[in-house]
């Protein structure tokens, strides 16, 4: 998946660092990232030393390379680079840059959306001892937002419920998914989302795996479960354009090694002994 960058190691501990030769910079404009296509078709990102250090925020490092975020109040412009949709990050090679770009976007959204304190309205400042923002007026500490959500594979023998979202830019195949609500366990979210989106009851809920998904500030929690009772799907037309039972043999083999959803679909297809 997107975070599986071994043998390289992701270091997210907060540090005070200045950019060095070879360190990279991410600059965003809404859902666009400053980048350019290299001769081999891969995306390239600016060197951190190409921007003013005063407007840079250290994010994390992968092995010995550090990554920085532009916090400039004016749109950063670097010759040879332009702003492209962040969706391109999912096509970036090598994979460590794909993961770095996604995680940088997660932090960009958090810094952008918390310039002012939600308690008293005063302008916040970067905290100097951990990854947080602090209000100098009331002392409120603001940590990065991480929104837990579930991905659910609902199965019935050799079949699984597969979906396509309604009204979203992503048009690929998906599974049932949804955010955890206040006071709700992840397993409770599984039951509720399946009922809301396709009108099915489920049993035998089994945890599969998790994945950070910085494009939407998520921590995704993957579960498989079996349908219980009626097999008739009642699709929530506001959420889903398609929701249907698909036989294991009909699932295509289009390579997609980035998302938890794609891995779960492939697991169901390739390992019938588990279901």
C-alpha cells in the first residue's frame, strides 16, 4: 500500500530543522501541488533550498532526506514548476515520494485550517516542543486532525459487494466506506454504514488492516464481514452510483498497490480459503 516504502524508513518525529542540499519542498494551492514532469514521466518536486527558509515548515524525513512545507501567505512560484491536481501524487514513482506527498498534503490542510484558535479566535502559532499549534492568547493546543473511517468488504460465499461512488471525482471500483461517528466503535461503524449504504445486515466482523490516507486526513480501518439475512441490496442513491454483488471470478486484475480498498478486493479474489 501507499505507506509500504521498505526498505526506506519514515520518521515522523517532530524536529527543528533547516533545509539541506537534497531536501524537498511541497507547496499546495487548494487540491493542487507544485510539481513538474521529469524526462522519464515521473513527477519532480522543488528543492527546499529554492524557497525562503523563513516560510518553510519541517514535516518529516524518509531515511536521510527531509521534507518541508511552504507556509508562505502568497502563492509560491518556482521557475519550471506548476500547480497540478494532487490526484497525480497517486501516480508518483518512486513510491516513497507518493507517500511523502500524501502525508505532506494532510499536514498542509491542518496548518491551513487552524490559523486561528477555535476557542478564542486569536491567531495561532507553531508550538516549539511538539507537532502542534498553540494559541498564545488562551493556551489552546491543536494537534493534527486524523479522522478514522472504515472500509468494509461484505461477503457471501464467493461474492462481495462492490460499489462506485456518486458525485465524486474518483470513478473507480470501491467497497462500502464511511467515517466513525462520535461514541461509536469501528465495528459499530461497519454495521451502520453497511445498513445505510446498501441496506444489509452483517455478522462475523473481522479486522483486516489499517492505512493512513492523508488525501482526506483519514486513518482507514479495513474489515471483512458476512451478510446476515436478506441478500437484497437497497442502494443509497445519494452516496453510491453502483452497489452490486460481484463474483470472485469476475473481479479484474488491474494492478493497484496503493490503497487499502484495492488490497482488500485482491485479497478476497486471490484467497478464497479465507472466506
